[in-house]
């Protein structure tokens, strides 16, 4: 595992809509019912009952691999 890198599942933990990165606020926003997550997938506000799952990331020969749940 490459230190400092991870991936976050983009499927909202409320009802499964795809979250979107909001550059201005540096948050992940769900457009369906306005859940907000931080860059690590932790719930900031809204109806989402739990954080977005994180995945381990490996980098080898300039290729990024999503390796599994962190
Ligand atoms: Fe994301 Fe409801 S599906 S807040």
C-alpha cells in the first residue's frame, strides 16, 4: 500500500446515488438528498448513515490500482 493514497467509493451510503466532488467546498456532495462527505468519505451532514467506504490504492509502474477495502 502506497502511504497517503486511498480511493473513496462514490456511491452514497443513503440510497446509492453517485456523489460528486465539489471543488469550492472541498467536499463530496450527493445530489439526491444533499448528504455531504469530507475527502476521506466521512459524513459531514445529511441523511447518509455511514461514511463512504475507503479502498487501498497501490501504485506500480505509473499505474494506479484500487486494491480492496481499506
Ligand atoms: Fe445520497 Fe440520499 S442518496 S443523500
